[in-house]
C-alpha cells in the first residue's frame, strides 16, 4: 500500500513516503503540507504539529512587542461556505517570549511569521520588523514578512515597492544569511504582485507565500456582516490565481508556498501544478479535524501511484 501510516495519537498520525520528501533552500521537508500562520501564534504547540502529520509549521504572526489583538468576538465560522472570517489583530506574546519557546526546538521545520505592532506608524515599520527579527534571529528555518493581514491598519500598504524593500533590507542588515519570504494578499492586482516579485528578486528573498485571507465577500452563500479576512473555500480561486501569476512571472528563481482553500489532495496537487513548492492550510484543518493531514498524505501517495509520479515535486507544471 502506498504511504506508511504511523498513528501518533492525538487523533492524528502521519504518513511517511520518500516520494513526499523534498529538500528546499537547504531544509528537509518530510512532506509538502504545512500549518499556516495564525494557528500557533506563540509557538506553544510545536511538538504537536509533526504528530498531526504536518511537514512544517509557520508560527506567528509575532510582533516586536506583545499585544492583545482585537476585542472578542474576532473569529467567525461560515460552515455553509466552508470558510472563516477572522479579525484577530495579531494577538501574540511578543518576540522575546516566543524566542524562549523556540530554543532547543529540534529538527522539525519551523517558519517564523513577523508582523508590525498595531501602534507602530507605517513609516517606522522597518525598525519595528527589525526589532522582532533581532529577537528571533537564528531560531527559524525561514522568516516571513507578513504585509498582507487585513486586520492591522495600514499593514497592506507595506506591500508597495518602496516600503517593502525598506523592511526586507532592515531584516537583512541584521542577518544576511536568513531566508526571507514575503506573504501577499489575494486581493493584489497582477501589477502589484509584479512589484512584490521585483522587490523579492532585487532583495534576494528566498520566496513568496500566496496568499493571506481576502477582504472580498464575493460568491458567499452566507451574508456575513463581520469585518475581517475571509479564508477557506471562498479564497481558493483568488489564492490560486495569485500563485499562478507569481509562478509564471518568477519561474524557478523563488520558492513559492501556496496557501488558501486547501481541503484535500486535489487542492494540494493543483497548487503544486500551479507552481507551489510547498503548501499550507488553516481553515481546512478546522473543518477537517485532526485526521485530515494523514488522509491527504495517503491520498497523495495513491495519486502518485496512479500517475506514475516519482516525487511530489514532479507535479509542478506537469
Ligand atoms: C483565525 C485565523 C488567524 C490567522 N492569523 C494569521 C496570522 O497571524 N498571520 C498570517 O500571516 N496569516 C494568518 N492567517 C491566514 C492564514 O495563514 C492563511 O494565509 C489563510 O487563512 C488562507 O489559508 P486557509 O484557506 O487554508 O485558511 C490567519 C487565518 C485565520 C483563519
């Protein structure tokens, strides 16, 4: 049978299969599915993620100083749309506390997603990101410049060329060897995405993450009144379109992580075919539960058997 299932308790488990493994930017990934940012904001559950089958986890968003986030309620389910709306507002314990939890973390790949404090003016953003990074330097396999959450006023304007380059350069001045990704919104136009690519290329970033949640409410069955970012099935097509555009424009020169609306193996394969080297999910796991990742991994192995594919990466633009 394709893919060996290992039950690790917690209602989860993982699947090992060499065809799911890849080494990217010097990091070994046992499979291409990661936990997206926002679930383990404070790195409190690092030991659990491999047990649920994930191949990596992105912790955060972490800010330089701790902050409480927005008032509750701040997360809403849209079951008929398989979606979520959230306006958490980067509630987190701050970089110093998170750094303490990341020391001695072992070999499971971890990305650290960095954001701006709510009370930091956009003009001071590079210094604010730098302060967060300085405390977390050396503790992550990669770092993410999150300029795409809709819940911090002014944050998404930092996706523009000048401000984005200033942040990237501020971080690189702290550690030129760290691997930096930029996480984009699904609501950017193609020309705005091209600007992000040009910053990433000129600034020697490692890659891009497409995408964060959307501010659009198009095509919903529900009629939500809540402000915030929409994730899950309703963001899937927008995320796919952004990913496809990025892949077309930057070829193989950047590592791409596809996130937004993944619920099953078909979604993972489609993102990889569009150009993703790795994938992540959040909302799908909320609806799918703890057994979801081993199920998807097993389905991926079955698909690779059927398609005669020797490694998951061979689906890229096949
Ligand atoms: C409740 C919630 C909180 C989130 N918090 C963050 C965050 O702190 N930083 C971030 O970059 N993305 C955050 N996200 C966005 C996810 O990482 C992901 O980009 C988005 O939800 C699309 O993936 P999905 O459809 O699989 O959920 C959050 C999403 C949800 C649902």
